[in-house]
C-alpha cells in the first residue's frame, strides 16, 4: 500500500464533504423562501378574527371562573 497518496485522499474527501454541505445549505435556503403567503383573502380574514376573539373570550371566562 502506498502511503504517499493519503494526504491527497484526505483533501479530496474533505472537499467533497464541504461541497455537499454547501449544496444542502443552498437547497435548504432555496426551499425555505418558498413559503405560504401570509396574507389571506379579505373574506376569510374577518372570519378568523371573529373566531380568535370568540376563543379568547371563552379562555378568559374559563380562567376567571376558577
């Protein structure tokens, strides 16, 4: 076995590892920017606000009754 090529093999493996990590991070960054839009249509937005206020009132009532 020739031990003279071991340092070069370490360099090649380390480079491959760093390149793979770079590609995975780039892929993660690219997919994280494609999120669901946070704005809802105006017809459902009012409904959700009413539901939230209704739930909030019920929770407040439950907490105060104890």
